[in-house]
C-alpha cells in the first residue's frame, strides 16, 4: 500500500481506463448510475475527483438520463495531500488553488450543458464530534445547499444567496468555517462569467454560495440551477403519472385520466411560484 487515498487525482492524471485501476474503478462506479430504471436519483457527484474525463462522464450520465444534475469539482483548486506531487504545507502557493487559473482552464473545456454545475473554492469544515477542521471539496457544500434550499422552500427556488445558500448559517448541513481562498469581487465575476459558482466570504455576513449557474454557456433559462432542477422535478413526476397509464387504450377516457392527475400537479407547482403557466 503506497497511497493514503487510492483514488486520488494524481494517480489518474494522463491515464486511461486501460492504464489506471483508479480511473477505471471510478468510471465504472459512475456508470452504475446510468440507468434510471435501476437508480432513482436527481443529483450525481463524486466529490474531490477533478479528472476531466471523469467529471465529463458525470455530466454525460446526467444528460443521458435527463433527470439528474451533476455537481462536479474542477482542476486548479485546492490540492489535498494525496493529489500533490510533493507534500508541502496546506497554504503553499502550489496547493491552495487560484481562481483566475481555474476559470481559464475550465473555460478551455468549452462545456455547454445544463445538466451540470461547478463551484469554487474548497471549504474548511469542522468535525462536530472531534472539533478538528479539514478541507472539503466545494461539491459537498453545494449538495448540502441544494438539500437545504429544497427543505426550507421549493426545489425551484435558487439554492444560493444568504437566505438559502448561507454556509455560515448552516445551509450546507455541516459546519463550514472557512474557505481555502478568499475571493475578490474580480475573482467572483471571472468565475461566474465562466459558469463556476463562487463560494464567497464576506466580513459581516460570512460564507455564502454566491451563484447558481449550470454549465450551459448558451443563454437561456436553463443556464440556472433552479430552472434545471424544476424541470427535472416536473419530468419525474409526470413520468410517474404516465407509467400508471401505460398500455391503457388511447381514448379520451385515458387522456382525461392523465390530465386529471397532471393538471392538479402543475397547478400546485404554479401556485407555489414554480411556473407562470403551462399547457
């Protein structure tokens, strides 16, 4: 045993499924979630993995399913000990990440997909049992924020900002006490322009998820996480209703039964500010 973390990014760098046990294992793990009939989910993530081939696969699986959002971590952020070529200290320049560099390298990937989202930088989390702190990938805080936002409001409300994305206030579900890199307003703008959601630190308000973009570069409503999550929610519910009518006669009676269930559901979403109208 020569690795403290057998699936670290360093051992997968510049490798393929045929040349890396680690890369192949994670790829197979992601693929086990590809069939919506076998795995029911609406979010997919592999926290800490920044290998571009694997994070691309996470997004592709979500897009192929059409009913999940992939939360990925990106390169040129904080590097935990297993990912480093030399140990160093936590805040060595080569380890702590760089927002501008991360934004540029992510832009070069030219991702245009509304079934994915990315966040930056890593967060410092306190273990509530031991009191010790450790660094956690931003995807972990993002997933917690999605859950918190849905619990206190609706799935179609933006999982960001101080009301639903306040990490200091507990929206991640874990005690987040710091970040590996405090972002300037220029950094936040650069990240957001490249579809990376900043985790910002403000002196008075604390830490907050300060964006909710998907990885879609084409301008539309689907470049927002809350809109994609809304459509995933609606699609899954209408699919469930449709399954109960499968193989029934294609008659007005069947269509009336379908509309009798779908219309009240969509009316409910409309009443709760998810839709302005539907047909």
